[in-house]
C-alpha cells in the first residue's frame, strides 16, 4: 500500500482535521495517545501523520517532506506556495478583514497606513482599489497599531470579532472568506495520484454528507 505523508496543523484546527480524516477512513489511533511524539503511522490505512506549525504546512508540502497537508486559504494567498489546492474542508472558517477605530474616515488625499502580517493580501486588495498605501508589516498584536497611531487601519483575520470589539475597533470591509484547504505536493500528486485522489474523494463525500 502507498504510504501518504500528511502534514497536520498543530492546535484546535488540526484536531478537527484529524477527526475528519479519521471519519473518512484514515484513522491512526496512536495520534490520540498523550506524549510529545510528532510522527504517527498506520500501515493499515496507509497514512503517516505529523504535526507542524500551521504556517509551515505549505512549506512541508511544497518541498515534498509531506505529500499532502491542510493549510488556511490565507497562507496560500499570502505565500503562494507551489502546491495543488484540492479541496475546501469547510473548517477553520473566518474572514480576512480591514478594521479600524470607530471614528476612522479614509481621506483619499493621503497615503493610507496599513498594519498587517498579510502584506501581500493587503497590497493586492488595495491595488485592486487603486489606493496608495504604506504597509507596516507586524507579526503580532496587530490591533495595537491603530490604537497607538502607528497605522490608520489593519488587515487581519477575524473569527468572532471579540478582540476587535474589546479594543474598540470595527470591521470596515471584508476582503475574502478563509477556510482550511487540502493541498498536495505537485510531484506526489503525479506519483501517488491513486492514493491522493482516493483520499480527496472520500473527504469530499464525507463533507457532502455533513452539509
């Protein structure tokens, strides 16, 4: 049997993804055992899972260390890895938004200062609107930027909006919806096509049942 190497995102999303894979017939009981192991294998179902940081999944898949993996649409748009996007898993749903202080008004006469960790997505979005911007790339606590006057707006992922509300910020625009996607290494899709397509088909059928 062909063994598929699967990169799962660590954390709550990864747990949901594994549950979905397991329901689709790709269970691996050892992954549920407590401990610090990172790699789990089940020869019977033909899968080898490993946990990686969510933002690194696409790198493992692109470079061939994993045949397939699960990454957020935000990561795929921001970093544009050379991978195939196979399926929307409908998990980890959120949205990429523009947010700012309640009293913010966009004066088009001056360059808009945008704080974000998604520089490419922000640049593409504002380019499509013909708006001049100054991107301030930050790696954490993006919400602080407009509060402290570092930026006019932020571009960030919004799930429930609680963090924004607690910091007296509001959503001004939704750029696009985000969810977890099944991705494949391009060479693996060719050489392990039967196994990958079977998994894709099983997951798609399961998602169809659940909607």
